[in-house]
C-alpha cells in the first residue's frame, strides 16, 4: 500500500491541495506529486506520476520489474 501525505486539507473555494505519494513498484520506492483543487484528483494524479516515474527507471526497464509491477497494479 502506498504512503500518502496530503497538505492543506482545509480547502476553501479556489485553494489548491498538494498530495505526495510514495509507492513501491517492483521493489523500488518512487515519489509521486500532484496538486489540484480536488484532493481526490490530486491523489490519483500523484499515483500516476509515481507510476510514470517507475516505468522510466532504467534499472527496471532492463529487468521489466517496474512494468510488471505496474501491470499488476491495474
């Protein structure tokens, strides 16, 4: 399960909340980050950010570890 940190949880109209997520893909911990006025959207985008970063890691591309982990997360 990914670890999530949410900042500015007392959102008012127009405020932007920022979400940081630390997720494990194929044995490598990756940080994802996103901001939005909707914390649910920010959380989803931060997880996608972490998935994209994991897929681009050179050490995992050779082994297929991150790609396999991402496929398993779907």
